[in-house]
C-alpha cells in the first residue's frame, strides 16, 4: 500500500500575502498613471478584492491588459501568478513599467483567474464571501484569451515574502 502525501513547510501569514501584493499594487498604480486609464481609487478597489481572494487561497493569477477600444485587440499585458509554496523570502523592487503609455483609443482591463478552491465553492458561498468582504468590483466572466499568446512574454519581477510568491510576466 502506498500513500501520497504533500508537506507544505511554508510559514507565511496573511501579512506576508499583503506585503507581497504591495509590490503588485505599486505596479498597477504605475501602469494606471502612465496610461491615464484608471484612477487611484479604482486601483485601490481592485487591490482590495484581490487581496481578500489571495488571503483565502482563491486567487491564481491577476492579469492586466491594454486593449484597443475599436477592436478589443490586446496591445500589451502583465500577469501576476501566485505560488503559495515558493522559496522567495523578499520581493524584488517593483517597477520597470515605463513602456506602458497613454495610447489613444485604448483602455485597461483586469482579469482574475481563480483557484480550484474558489471553483469548489457554491454560488451562494461565493456571493457570501464577496458580501462579507465588502467587494468593490462586480467581477464577471470573460471569453478573452488571457494567455496573451499573440504577444512576446518575458519574466519580470518576483515578489515574495516567506515562501508566498507572485511572479510577474510582461507581454508586448
């Protein structure tokens, strides 16, 4: 008889999750400011919801994309992928978003990829979670291709604290 076991030796806390997402928030704020597409208040609303999801193990990926308004073509994007069993003890410096710019006829959009734990919740449990955590955004489903496969990708910063990591990938 054989047993498969998985040992998670991570010692991160909710504080480490929040600390890790501070760098992601700094990136989103810079992108919003450089493109002129979102207000600081809107970025705060996004991050409020993202952090609540992350603290509860419900988030896999946060993505942001700059799209043409006329045809919804994605010009560039960034993905922030969660690894809750990493080895990073601290974050790299946020930034390197100077190539995001305010282009006419464009808008920013944000995508969330949820974990299997989220998908295992009932519709009622999901609604209660959002209500109990005062979600700011009315999140909806999308048919957009969030692989951004038509763009070139490059690894960017690794944000982390005590084994909780978020890997940023840029797409151009």
